[in-house]
C-alpha cells in the first residue's frame, strides 16, 4: 500500500508520518518512509534553489517543476515494493498543488505512481506561515492560500481523507489512525 501525506508547509506531515509508522509497526506491518524532495543530488539542488532570491521568478519556478519531477523519477522503483507499506512525505500531488501550468506539470509527472490513499493535512495559510520559518520560497501567506485551494480541489481525484491540521499533534494522530484503519482492516484503537 502506498500512502501519501500532503499539505502546506507547517501542517505537521513529518511528525504525523513518524507516529503513523510507529503505530503500524506495533500492529505488525512493515513500513518504509520516503521524503520528497529526496536526498539525491537533484533533491539537494532543489533545496538550494528554494532559498535563492530569484526563486519566485517564472524561469526558476519552471526549473523547479522539472527538477521535482526528475527527483521523483529516481525513486520510482522503491514504490513498487509490495512487501511493505510505503508512506511518503509529499508526491507528484505537491507539484500539482505548488507548480504551474497544470497541464505541463501533469505531463511531466505522468509516470508518477498514484497513491492508494492520500492523507491531506489541511491547514489555513496564516497558521502555516506562523509555524514555519518563512525561509523557503513558498512559505508566504498569499502563495499558500492558493496551494491550499489547489489541494482541496485535487483531493477529489484520489482516494483521500482530509485531516484537520489546526488540531494538536495527538488529536491529529488519532484522526489519522481512524482514517487509515479501515483500509488496512484494523481497529483504530489497536495496540497503541
Ligand atoms: P518540504 O517538504 O517543506 O521540505 P522541508 O521540510 O525540508 O522544508 O518541501 C520543500 C518545499 O518544496 C515546500 O515548500 C513544498 C515544495 N515542493 C513543491 O513546490 N513541489 C513539489 O513537487 C515538492 C515535492 C515540494
């Protein structure tokens, strides 16, 4: 099973992924986690470029669109491992939400694997900006308002559970367990 976490910056994806992984392992599942951008050469380049002062220009935005797609291509084979549950921190759905134009981004990502379950951690942009350091290009309120809207529209195309990310860590974690449990045939109160 391929589970993808999406949401704007500061929604709490990495903390929730860690908690879900521990809970699934305690219930006997084998779990592997992935993060996009990855730690490949391309992923490192992406992180550098996100900090550039000209990162918001059209040419840099398009360059980033290409790099995110290329970085993702490098982990394609990992997603085929059916012996484990794969949980990913972001996916091509981030590109669809953050980059444009949409048709071009879709084309670039046409070989990307669709999630079996998308968990969208939904947060308003004001809270997002307050929770992040605002260093990355996309960490500004106006941009993130658009990204959030894009996510909510995109969610309709996938098997998706929307989680309210304005709640505290533990409430979110229990909401996520409740959302995931039926897909795996386990009860949300199991083990942990
Ligand atoms: P993020 O997950 O926030 O990494 P970190 O926790 O290290 O800051 O990803 C970095 C930024 O890249 C984030 O603002 C979202 C953006 N991004 C895209 O714009 N498109 C993509 O396809 C991906 C994967 C990320």
